[in-house]
């Protein structure tokens, strides 16, 4: 048997999480972009040669590079230039309006002001801002203010006028254009925003590539080396496919990307299929993944399609964006074309519609390996979980929604329904590959609140919601690594630290397996990110 080559890099003297089944070890050796070996420091010492870089972990935790299985890389990068009105930056309505006023002072009249991230539940006024309030701070600028969930937008009067929206505008299927006392409030939801989206300033090709690069570098700073962009085509249509290729060719693609193509009304799938852009094409840095279909909205915005009404609003069951025949037709078409599907469905009514469409497509054309997905899958019944297992349909949730929005879920749905949401433990115990993700920019890409809430089921206010669904930290890391790779059909390439798989590694500032949950949340950082054996992020310059 031929001897091992000397390692290019060895990480040693720490805690190395190789995978849920593989467990922990002390050191990992890398060679030619892949994991060469794992074991104790003594076992791997013979692999150290004169050219080997040795990184002393000093007791820190190394894991497979994190895989954010559902986020919006390109929109996140573009949005990093928008006005940040997340609760962390704007706790009151006056704070929010002040930030918009401040941006207006820096722009010539007529230029758009784009702001994102407010949550009415976290504002002091406990309501959405009104268009007149936006008018008061930016009378000469069109303003688009997007709620944290990304499904609700507040527009000021100038923006509404440019979009051609007034009190007589018909409300489209699956949308909302809110009026109070016969006047527009500025609130637009789901398809009710289509006219506004049509007049937003389009990003240039350079804007798109710069957004990909900016967001990818931010991901690396958190140990995220792989992502799925869950809706390529949402901002700039088919140009986004080219933007990703251009980013890769020009060395401006920092993370591995699985492209989820926007399908459904206004999607890009027809053009993509014509060009041969189908699931599986590409390479290990940039690959075409599933097709995205939207079926409903968000629970916090009361637009997720539910079988039971929202609290205090017996007439409100959310919004269904597609009729059953429309949904069946889209799923059957994309399934027949060979695409994996990743359907946005949060409410149980939307999940039921999705499972019905999946079952029809899989009955007509069986494919046990297709691995269709339900994105978010927040509020599902036990019968629906059993059905997902039977059909081979995987949930791709965002446990961090409990941290960011859990208290809001209690207020709009009640304690029992909130407690049953995003049931990570139940899914994993059922054999489903519930991969953790952030849905950034809905939530931040920061993985630590996600890990914290998976292990505690605590909200940002400390409320425990569905404590029976807690995971151990190894289970949470498994959901953020191996399961992310699995639902994106990359488990044969990355997601675990075993010989032959990609040398994608995150090194954290402490051993999270022995840290208190609160220490994970507030005191842990990513020190190093390695992609394909190359150090691509080095917080402290230790590997320089």
C-alpha cells in the first residue's frame, strides 16, 4: 500500500467535528483540496512535512464549512447598501424614520430610497409604518420599505404614483393593497407589490457581481463556505444567471453556490431550460440546483396560507399565491423537465397544496432520487410529516425564525401553534433531512442565533417555544453541514470531514460543544474559513 503524501495543511490540537456519525477527533489533514485524514494529533504527525502548514487549534472547534441551505446571496449583497432598519438598528418608529430622513439628505430628489428589515412587532408603535410618515421624511424621494420577511412593502406616495397604484387599482390574485377609510396606507403584500417592483431601479451587471462578491465575503466571515441562493432571478431576471457565471470567471465568487432558479409566474425557468441550465449542470463552485415556486407568504406578516385563521382576525387565513390547478401544472412541468423543486410553503394550507402537487407529479413520473423540497415548511401537521417521509420530500427550514420571530408567532397564532412550528427534532427523528438555513436577508447570515435557538428553542426575548424540539449541538451542526449538502445534492462532495471529501472547514473561537448556549450566541466568532484547502478568511491573521 502506497504511503500517504505529506499534508499541505494540518489543523491539530483541538476539537474537530467530522460529522454526526463520525464524531469528534483532534486533528485533520488536508491535501489537494480534500480531506486527507482525521485522527489524533499523534496519528497525523507523520503527515507533517517541511512544506506543511500547521495550524494550532489551541482547543478551538473546527467543523465542516457551514452550508446555508436557503438564503438569497445576491439580494443580500445588494441589500447591504440599503438603509438598515432591522430591530437591531431601529427600535422605534422615530429611529426608522430618522434613518430614511438621513438617507434622503444624501440623495438628489427623485432618487429611490430602499430600506429593509423592520418588524412591526418589535417597533414601539406595534404597527406598520404609514405612507404619510414616509412622505414626511422623504417627500421628494420614492421610498420602498421592505419588512423583515420580504413579503410586505411600505411605499410612500411618490413610489405609489410611479408604480401607478391608487385606490382604484385592482388587487391581484395572491396579493394585498391595503386601504383604510378609503385611502391607501402604502402597505403592499405579495403580488400586490408587482407594480412597484416593475419601477424599481434595476441593478447594473456590475452591481450584480459586486453584490455576489460582497455577500460571499460576508458569508466566509461566519464560516459559511456553501450556500443555496433561493431564487435566482428575483431581482434582475435571467441576467442573474449570467452574473453568477461572470463572478466565477472573474474570481469574484467567494463561496460555493447552488442556484435555485425562480419559477412560477414571472420566473426564468423557461429560458433556463431552453439554454440547458438544468438541475445538476455546473461544477463544485457554481451549480444549478432546484426551481423555486412561491405558494404563500410569511406567518409574521399574516400572509402564510393557514387552514385556521390568525388570532384576532377570523377572516384572515393568509394568501394563496396560486390556485391548485396552477400549482399542479407548474410542478408537473418542472418535474417532467428534470428539475428538483424547492417550493416556498410556510402555512399548513400551502404545505398541503404543495404535497398534493408533488404526489401527482411523482405518481405520473416516479423518481425516488429527485429529492423535492419544501422551503420553510413552518407549520405542518403530523400527517403532513408522515406524507413527506413517504414521498421523499425534505423540509428546508430556518430555525432562526424562532429566535427572531417566535414571540410574534405567539401573538398571531397562539402558543400551541407557535410551539409546533419548525419542529427540528421531530423532523430529524422521522428521518427527514431538515437542513438549517438563514433565509438572509430575512434574517442575518450570522449562524450563532440559529445554533442557539436549535439547542434552546429560545426567542431573542428568552421565551421558550416548543422546548421538546431542542437539538443537541452536534445535531445542530449536522443540520448546518451534512444536511445542507444533502438537500442540495452535494453530499458526495462536502458536508463532513472524511477522507476524499472537500477540505471546506470553519474554525470557531471556542469549543461550542462545551460552551453555554449564551456563550455561543454572544461570544463566539469564526476565526478561519477554508474552502477547498485554501484559507479564504482569517480573522486574526494567524495563518499569514
